[in-house]
C-alpha cells in the first residue's frame, strides 16, 4: 500500500502517484519465498523503522518510568545508542502532523533533544508524571509531537551494498514487544539481500532480539521523510535473529 497524510490538502501526494507506488509495491511482493533461519543484518524501510522509535518513546515516557515498567532506567546521560544518533521531538515544525503550541494541559511546548549523541537527554513528561518523578513538565501531555531520528550520513544503498546475506524488511506484524525487558519478536516480510543486492520477496519471517542491543547496533540512512508524527530514515541493524522455516 501507499498513503499520503498532510495538514493541507494542497500538499497531499497526487492520487495517481499513490496508486502507481502501491501497485509497484504489490507487484514486487508477488510469489514470496520462505527462508531458513539465520543471524545477520536486517535493513528496515522507513515505514517500519519508525516502530523502533515508537518503542523508544513509550520507554522514556514519564508514566512508564515512574511505574518502573520500562527497560530504560531513565537516568539522564544513559547511553542507549551509538554516538552519532540523535532523536528530536519538535512541536513547532511548520505543517507538522503533530505540531502544537501547547499540550493537552495547556503547558507550552518546545523542541526537545530526547537523544543527544547517543545518550538520553530528555524524557516525555506531563504534569502528573513530572510530579511523580520530582521533575517539571516539558509540555508532552498527549505524548510526543513530531518525533524523528535525525538523518544519518549514508544513502540507503550504502547500508545494503556490503551485506552478503540479510533481509530488507518492508512489513512488521503484531505487537511483540516487552517494555519491561526490551525483548522484541515480530512477524514480518520483505526481501532477501544477497551480495549487496535486494533479490526476491520473502514472507513468514520473524525478527527477534533485545531492543537495547538493537539500539546500540543501529545505522541510519539519510532518507528521512515526514509522513506521520513519528518518522525515521532507513535503519540497519547488524546482528538480529531472523527466523524462517
């Protein structure tokens, strides 16, 4: 499928282009094969890569940290990612789908660097959770606004070209994530990568591992697009369990 979501009608993708992209994606997925289980690199296209950011946002929510139902300790300066990775939540992006001046409690919003150089820099706080943690609200009642991984330095092709055997994931299913332990296991589908090339479609795979380990192995491409409230460029994770037949 393909979609377009914007604040202004004039900014929407043309229907004919949406249909063309959806048709091309569907045709590319015809006659998928099953693969044997292996450990190796996985590359996640942006629409599924954003799910990793969703799990991060949930895990640094003040409510979850206060109730101790997060695999993250919540200490400012805690190392979560490689040093080059930054995560921004910006409520003031022009025409952003999550843009707002105030949160649901009337607290003013500002741009936050949630992850700065791989380290936890801010957490998601409203009035209630900030009191539980003896902190001050940062205007996030209702959750994150326009949250995204900052672009990496590599093109998508550069993330793929040195992979001898891996997968390019275009779909993830189920909510198989344990926020307390960080364990993640999700069904998926996509394409097999062989010798740096995307080859044939695959289905009925499961990607699994601990998200803390995945975070520390992430590499980001430079193809970030703002298509929803939570956005990510293409992501590569170097060592992940890929279960097949």
